C-alpha cells in the first residue's frame, strides 16, 4: 500500500487543489491532506479556521465522488523551523512515501529529508490561486467558478465572505 502527502493551507480550497488530489490519487492508494498553518485564522492570508478548511475539503471530496476511505485530512500548526519541518510533519501523520507539492521550499525540505517528491501539474494556476480568490471575495467579484460548489456554499453559509471583507476593512 502506498501513501502520499499533500500539504497546503487551502485558504480557501479551490478547483486547483481538487485537481491535484485527483492526480495524486492516481499515483497512491491513500492520500494525507495536510492542512497547514492550522493555528491561523481571521487574517487576510488565513481567513478560515482549520476546522472550516477541513469541512471545505471533506465536503468537496464527497461531492466529487472521491472515496473518503482513501483520504486522511490532518490539521497541523506551524513551527517556523524549516530545517526540521519534514520530521515535524511525520509526527502528526501516518507514514507516507511520497510528497506532492509545487512550493519550492516544501519540495526542497522534503527532498533533503529523504522523501520522494512529485510535482503535480499547475492546473491553471493563474485562476486557481487562493490569493486571487481571496481578492475576488474581498472585492465582491465573481469567484464561484473557481472553487468546488460545496466550498462556495459553505463560505457563504459561515459568512466567510463578510469576514474577509471586514478583516480588510471594506464592505463593498
């Protein structure tokens, strides 16, 4: 049985993330989705809590027909010590053999720690980009097509769009 790790902040979870998960599941039997910076919320860069992000991910995977018995979703706080981060991650997760990541720092850290790293395709990174999506939410522009439908409904349900606009001090 092979197992992979997909780390991210998922602020919010979008269609690019979903595509990486589908791509990764073609390569491993099980996938650990690591929800990073779990201690962060209610900021412009990290507006959603770890629990909210877990719900967004789980609801999206279920909606997309992904077998949840193949998935672990694990929140993990930051430690701000890059040289031991891979070891730190391994204390929070079941064992894994491969890491799926595009972030150059994450790739480097896990390679140095001896893990196999696979770099997923970009999947329209210009559009499927959490920073861009948060900006659209703040501007009250159309962002619904950039996230899975359950994420869009969930963010509206928890008033996450209003939260983000209040955090930056605009009510447009």
